[in-house]
């Protein structure tokens, strides 16, 4: 059975027909390789490409914030005699953890990981973040979410 719908290393089983195709894929894979590890997730969660797009978006936001001089401020006790805040450039991780995640948790408190978000939830978090950044930066930070049409 070689006629199954597979995309890279992902397989969506959402009907009896695709279940049968997947069973054939597993059987053929075992026959050919004798050892394979399968991973799965339930529901309409993000694909690897969508997860990569989210990380790319956070990188683009970090670059945009830094380019327009909107840095983050980090408390640093070594500078207690003056101002204990240090201006630090944004990174992909700091955007994800200090901007994206608080919005995500406010909207979806039970979803702690971005990998557990559904596509429509990513859209909602993005819209809130995008609009807030555009407003606070007076449209200097205007980053579209990466897609096939908009690679960033």
C-alpha cells in the first residue's frame, strides 16, 4: 500500500479512510526500516511549519523593536547607585516569553505551551500582539505573521 496522503514526517488521520492509509504507511515503514519512532498530537494543533512561523514572527518582532529603539529594561542590582534598569535588546526568546506568552495566557490560561495552541488561537494572540505593538510604537513596529505569501 503506497498510496497514502503524507506530508514530510506528518500524517493527519481524520477519517476511517485516512486511518487505513496510515496503517498501511506504518506497515510499509516497518517492513522497509524495521525501526521507526512515531510521535502524535491530538486536535488541530500547530504543525511544525506553523510553529516555525511563530518563532520567525518573534524574531522579526525583536528586530523591529530593536531597530526603532524600543528596548526592554532588565533590573540589574549591580547598578543600584544610579538606575537599576539596564536597556537590553530583544531576542526571539524574550519576545516569545515577555510579550507573546502573557497575551497567550491571558486569552487561554490552560494552554501553557505554544506547541499546544490551535491555529485559530495563534491568530487571536497574534492579532492582539500585532495591534498592541503597532499602537504603542506609533506604527513603527508593524510585523505581519509569516505565511506562504508573506515570508517576512
